[in-house]
C-alpha cells in the first residue's frame, strides 16, 4: 500500500459516519462514499447549478460526468481474491472533437499533445487502478483529466538571450570534443597500419 492510499484511508476512517436519511431510518454510509470524498456535492459528483469561480477562465476544473463514458473492470496486480471479485479499475473516455464543454483551443492542443492516448474513433482514454476503491479510482481519473487539460493551457517558457548563449556555447564545446575524439581515434587506427617493408 503506497503513501497516497494510506493517507486517503486515514482521512476516510476519521470521516466515517452513520447518516439519517429523510425517512428517519438509520443506515450505514461508507467511509469512501461520494459525500465524504466530495463534501457538499450531489451524489453525481456535479451540481446542476454550477457557477465557475472565474467566468473568463478557459478551463475552471468543471468536468460534466454525464458527458463522459465511464466503465469499471477488474483490476490487475496484487490484492488477493478481492481483485477477482470487485470491479475497481476505472476506464474514462470521451470524444475530444465532440466535447462541447471544452474550447476549440483546448481540444486542438489535446489532439496534438496526447496522440498516444487517443484511439482511432477520437476518444481520449484515461485509466486508473491506483487503489482498491472504485470511487477513489474515479476521483484519480478525473484529476488526471484535469491535469491534462491544464497542461495544454500552460504557456511554454520563454528562453532568454543569456540562456540561448549558454546553450550555443555548450553545443560548440560538445562539437569540438567530438571532433577531437574522432581525430584521436583516427590516429590510433593509422598507427596500427604497419609500415610496408620491401624485401
């Protein structure tokens, strides 16, 4: 069990609670229920009247789950018989070109930067089997998707003139060293050739 899983389980054990629903009956609420993982949200992990923090932002972190294709399967790896009985692995996919909740700029950059994760039908595929919990794996897959989208919005760092000059000098030095090594190697080979002897 890795550090992330241990910390999640420690937090979730402290938030484990018994809830009373509207019919006044007592029921058990799991420590990894959606209400504990996402307090204040609905059970579908999104709110119907979502208001973004910054309306001018290109991406505010909101992902409409109803527009994603989410499937669950048996996870591989260690875990005993629990692996063969519970579908905890999450396979999250959506069609990038038809995603109306993303801007054209983000879609173009996703198609360009993540060609290996997009299949022939145009679906971006994200998988997660980090934990033995289906809901934690779903949260991890959604966070991976948010990270991919946010990376497309990052501007590439601008190179200063000093940095360009340092890189040019390093390349020049490497080229000189390569030529020097080639000359030494050539001289060694020339020395191996024996002097022709006339009898």
